[in-house]
């Protein structure tokens, strides 16, 4: 079966999905979660085949890796999504015109959503659960790095769909070659929306080549500004968590900005990073402040290219500024508009930072590691949108719906 025929099948399945009660979809997601846990060893074994083909030093290795804890977390997320109310059918507004005509604005599914992603097998299950709960069919275009993991998890999804009499074409896993990607990007007659998840190069490619509408989930070049009025204990904990919790994710810290008046506190602010062997690329004032207080092998002078880099690794830049204005200017220049944070006890500085930073998520005295649909209470996420049209920030159920107007009356006609 060629891809066009398969796209047609997914489109037909998406139309049938509208007639399936939400309770049945919730049951499906719970059954998928149960089978995922029952087949833990099998899925981990398939994931190990993928890991064996990748160099452990590759920053994508951590994203590719599944563990018992991660799979149980994915199953828990699926159950949470199952428990959430579906957004489909929600009335966003309702008015009655002077002629008695009633107009309702109602949430509806997009229809068919294509997701293009790299070495992230968790995305397969997250995307499928969210799309199904919001009434969408989905076409999954995973990378070849995660081939065996994706085949294993989609097999579980299809098995449970067949048990409940739901068309397996509702969730389609595409071949993982580049030609298939291009066909998906051009499938304007069958696909309603494309969402890319991955590196800047992947997102740029999708943006440049797609004929289908795209919601961008941009790279995460994340900053934390330690203000002149920042609390050192809070700052040290936030910096360490944002940088080292998982370095391969888009909400990880890439650049610490420190007020010049707090350079004496910089070694304490970064001390715990040495335990994780984080390489610091420090500008001249920060380098001088850190010398003798941080392992020499992990401390390097910053070069221009270190600022505005998404490291996805145990690496971080440090920039010294003389004012909040300078910090804001640095963020404006280098931010990918994903997640930005300030550590400060000054309410005016916090307010200015929150108002003036242009990013999907802005934090005050909180780690950027919380930019995540699960952490926001959404159950899971389809991606983190860094654009401003339609959706911004963690996208979950409401963000993968659109709306239509339903107009009811009693024979009203419009005059010329």
C-alpha cells in the first residue's frame, strides 16, 4: 500500500472517530497503559536494539533511552489523559442575535495530525493518547534511531484498538526514511496539521518544506538570570535542577546570567554543577570569579558561539551583566522564546522580567525544568510551541482542537 492510500485510510478513520464515545477512548487509553506495563521487558528489549545502534556520548542517547521508571511514568500519564474531560464539544461562546438566530462557537478536532520527531520513543505514546482523547487521528513519523521502540509501542496501541473495535488506521506509524517525511509534508488533501518535535535543523526543514500548516515546537535555548537581589540558596538549587535534571530536553538551562554585584556568589551558585561534571563557558568577569573555585578541567573561557547555543549536554554558558536591562537585552538577543527564568527577591524586578521577556513560559524563582505538559497538569504534551499563532507553550488537549460555529434558527433569511 503506497503512502497516499494509507493517508486516505487515516483520514477515513478520523471521520469514524467522531462517533466513538469519550468513555470508550478513555477505556482504550487505560488498556494501552496496562499492556505497556505488562510488556515492560519486551518494550525495553526493543528499545535496547535502538540504543545499541547509538553512541552513548550522543546527546540524543538519553532521549532515546527507556527505563522501567520512564515507561511506568508514560503509562501513568496515559491514565491521567484518560481521566481528563475531552475538549471536543466544549462551547467557547454563545450568542443570540436580534433576529433570534443562535450562534455557538464549539471545539472540534483538527482531524488528522502528523507528528515528525526524532529519537524520542515516549512521544509515540504521548501523541497517540492526546490525539485520540481530542478526537484526532495521527500519523507518526519517528526517526530511524527509535525504529524498534516505535514499532513495539504502536503494536500495543493497535492491539488494544482491535480489541475494542476501533480502526487501527486511526494511529499510523510511517516508514522512517526521508522520502516518507516529504510525502507527509505535502499531503494537503489528507493531513490537517503538522507538528515537528526535535532539533532546530528538523524544525527548520519542516517549516521550509511543508505545504500542510505547521505549529512549530522550537528549540529550547533557556536562560536563568540571577538578579542582584537573588536568594543564593534558591538560585543554587534552581540552576542545578534546570541544568542537570535531564540535559537532553528542551527545557534544560543553557545560559546563566549573573548580575556583576553577585559575582562573589557565583562559585556557590554553580558548586553543585561540578558533581555532574558540567563544563562552564564563562565570560571574562565570571571566569575570574570561578577560577580556583571550580574544577579547572571544567572551566573554559566563553566564545561568542557559546551564547545562543542549545547544548543538550552537560555544558552551560555564563554571562555577566550590570543591570536587569542588560539581562533582558541578552535574553532578547539569544532566546528561542521557550523558557526563561529570574531568581530575585525584588518584586519590581520580577514584575519587569515577567512583563518584558518574550517567551512561551516565564518563571520567577522556579526552575525552567517545569516547562512540561505533565507538570502543568495537562496529562502529557504534544510539544512546546514557541510561536504565537494558535498555541504557545506546552500543547495538550485544547491546543490540538480548533473550532467551528454552529448556527441555529427558525427560518431566518437575510435581506439584500
